[in-house]
C-alpha cells in the first residue's frame, strides 16, 4: 500500500511538463517495470537552474521526480553526480544514510520496499544520462 506521504510528494507538480527550453535533456525507461521519464535541465555556471519532467510511471517514480526536481535547484553538477552514486549504493549497505540534500528520499525508499529502488532512482538516472555520466 502506498503511504500518504508519497502521494503528497507526488502531487507537487510545479515542475511537470516539458517546455522545450533546456541546455540538457534525456529520456530513459526502467527495463524492469516500464516506468518512463523525459527530462529537461537548464544549467548555468555548472549549476542546475531548473528541471522539468514528464513521466509515464508509478507513484514512486512520480514522487521521486517531483522531489528530485526541487532538491537539485542551484546544486553543482559534480556534487549531484557524487550524491546520486551514493544513493545508488542503498542496496549494498545495511545502515544507510542519504546525502543531506536527499534526506527526504527516505520517505520513498527503505529496506521494506528495496525492490522498488529502480523506480525511485529513475529520475536520477535520467540526470546522469543527460550529463553523460556513467
């Protein structure tokens, strides 16, 4: 069952909708479940100024995209790359702490729903793809 906190996060839709105004863009599909996201980023001086997105996805992916689009504003690209790589290690660690910027993601993913981690990190994967980070 989906927690009402997740629904509340997903319902913040200020950054939903592509505007065809971007410095970087990407689209990516989760091969496990079929979630799909398209993203547009505007970057200036190596900092993210905005993120827009559209999804065809589950509520976890939608909530993650909503939260991610807010948390990355004015963040440096290099810092985000490092923090995303840390989040992707969630499965490997039994005592995991999210990077400070992404603490709220603990509302979306925990050890009980670890099998849905790919849904939560799909917007992050789209970010890495847009900036050509492996």
